[in-house]
């Protein structure tokens, strides 16, 4: 990205150089053909950060970094922003009535995790190696063609798998969310019970032919079980709304050029 094409951002006479925005843009997403979107998101994020830090210093707040994880502490600027929001935001406690009303909108939303009974055939390769990946894909495609969507020959075909599960006909047992790599799970979620993936699925381990033998849908959870989760979500939503309104108030009294705080 040519930073010369994008302006510096100025917040109340404090300049945020385009080089800083370019560095921040790496943390934001946008269509490859529209790099300006990531830039605008980065400019907005840094403008908001500048507004908050200016207000924290105006109030005379002193940073007191806390430990976020073993041997990892907040920066002084992060601590200042946290202190400011703690002082400036007043969030009403979530009431029992609000939690129950949210639950009653659709209790079906709150379920235990599903379980999938899964078998697979693995044609292993390093996906980063173009030649190896293509060779393994051809092998997986040929195996899938032999199956022709039928499950009867799956256990026999699984003897050619590069996974230890080949000794059990490719059977992996019961899997739940996050029990396998994301790319495998994403494909698994698209399958109907007793079906085979229509095409080989690429993961970091190679190409998979996946069979979903059976699925046990998650059960609807009782209110008392999901109440803490709902309350936490409502508190988070209220905090986000209050934070957004606080920033809007600061922005209304500020002089900002080179960035827009409107939703992108």
C-alpha cells in the first residue's frame, strides 16, 4: 500500500502519521481489491484510541497496568484507557427480568454441543507443497470415485488411509466442536447423516474423505444452566453500547481530520 496516497489523521492537533496507520491496517480486514477499507478501519481505530487517551490525560488519570496473562502486562496506554472507561461508564446491573426475557425469545438457541460419529480416509500431504498436494488430491479423488457415494465400501477403502484409524475402518469415534481442525469441522457441519463429503476436503494434514455416520443433536438446555451465559452477553452488549456512546460524545467535541468515526 502506498501510504503517500492516504492522509495523516489529526485528532485535536495530535497527528497520527500515515506510517502508524499503515502498520495498524495489518490488524484489520478488507477486500484485497479495496485496501482503502482496511486503511479506514485502522485510521478510525487509532483516532478513537487518541480521543480516549487525550480524555484520560485531561482527567489526570494514572496508568496502573495489570497482568493479563503470566508475564504479560497491559501497556500504559491500555491501562489508561481501561481506567478511563471504568471511571466514565456506568452500566446498570442486568436484571433477572431482562435475562429471562432474552431467554424466552427463543430457548431453542441454547443447546448443548452436538456429537458427530465420524469416519474418514486421509491422503496425507503437506498442503504448502504444490506437487505433493496435487498428488494427494488425485489419490483422494480416485478413492472417492470408487465409493460413488456409497457407505458400504468405506471401511474397505479406508485401508488405504494414511491415518491410524484405517485399522478401525476409518472410524474416528464421536467428535464434538473443536475436537478436530477447523477446516475438517467446517466440512463436517455441511454433511447430512449417513452421507460422504462430495469432494475431498483439504486440511493442514492432507485430503480427507469424510463420512458422517450419525449425529446426536445438542439438547435444549434449562434456563438455570444458560442464565449466567445470557447475563454475561447482556452485560457485554450494554458495555459496548455505553462505550460507543461515550466515544461519540468525545468525538462531537473534537476536531478530527483524515478519519471518520461512522461505521465502516
